[in-house]
C-alpha cells in the first residue's frame, strides 16, 4: 500500500485580502487536511500583512516589493522545499476557492498513477462555466484514462495544481523573471518534457473568482497598465517556445504575433500604435531573453 502523501498549499497573494481570506478558509476546510499552508504576500497594502500575522496555521513570507505571480510562486515553491518534507506542493492564486473535496480528488487520482509530475483541477468561473484562462493543453494520448475522469495534459495554469516534490527537485523552480503571464505554462511544460506523467482530474473542482471570465486579448484592452503586460506575455511566450518546443514552436508563436498586428490596426480598439509597439517589443526581446533556471538543494 502506498504511504500517505503529505501536502503543503502554496498561495500567492497581492492586494486581495477578502479573496485571500476565502481561499485560506476553503483550504482549511478540505475533507483531506493539508499538512502546511504557506502564503507569499507580494508586498500588499490592503491589510494582508496584519491579517496573516493573526491567521493560525499559516506560514507567511512577506516580500518587500511586488515580484509578480512568477516571483511569488518561485519563492513559495523554494520555501516548500526548504521548510517542509511534504510530498506535494498544492499551488494556487489568492482568488482560487477549492471545493471541499478538491484536494482529496487529486490525491485519489495520484494513488492510481505512477511518476506524477503535476495534477490539475477542473477550474470553473463563478457561473460554473469553464474558466477561459485555465483550460489545460491536452497531450498525445490524452484520452487513455478518460473513463476514470483523467485527461493526460502537457501544461496547465497555477490555479490548483498539485506538483510533486520529485518533479521540483528535478526541474527546478518557476522562472521568477517572467514576472507575470506564462510562468505556469513554461513550468508545467518543463515538467512534461522531463518525462513525468501529468493529468487533468475532472472531479477536482475549484472556483476561480476572476472579475471576468475572459482570455488574454490585447485588442480589447483599454487600461495602459494592463497593456504593458502583453510585452511580458509575448516575451515569455517566445522564450518558452525557443527553449521547450523548438523551431516549429517558435515559428508558430511568431506567426501568431505577426497576425496580431493587422488585427490591432484594422479592428476597432484604442491605443493602436502603442499596442503594436508592445507586441513587437515583447516579441523581439523574447529572442534574447535568457533567464537562468534556479534549482533547489
């Protein structure tokens, strides 16, 4: 019989104290209790620091600046390795609200699998429709265990995924320099490329309380601060394809960026020239972006 798998929940937060409270409460109410809860606070200014000081059963890491989701997850996973001996790291954002049996379903699936890298939950928005930003990418042979509610995948988002200690020790940490967008894609794809088995677990349900259930679309963006994120997103996407998917992946990603430019130009939207500049800048920089992967000891 396989020994019990211990779990540390790692939550990254930034100025979402009400959702963080709800997230932590949901983690604590799991039908299968977690061994540890670790929260990385990206220098929030909304009272999160005081809340975490008084929250029983939570270890908190407070950053002196906002290092983005990527930096937060990299820090949290490093802490998971260094301060616990747990078998799995359960990763999520502060607006992730897992159902009561979410973790139990992940571990039930793990008990019947070998060489697990990560397992991803079934992420829904507030209306119970699939969360658009959290749909995993299926792998070759995706349906080999579909009758068990398991879909083989090659990449997923950091919204309730269970990552094995063995995978982390082999492939290292998420790339903190990504800052935001694409860090989860690169990391989970890196786990897949390292030879681990990874699955979407349909019965492991979680709510992602985003403001809107929409994907990433620069054409629809009107906020200049958010438009700037597309520079980072494009840079990160080019890097990931260069390092993990090779020439074919790079060309496919580059074509997406090229096609986007006339779409911005001819469709009705604001700040067209600035958006085109951001797309081109992120794409070009992506070919020269070479952050160093950090490994755990």
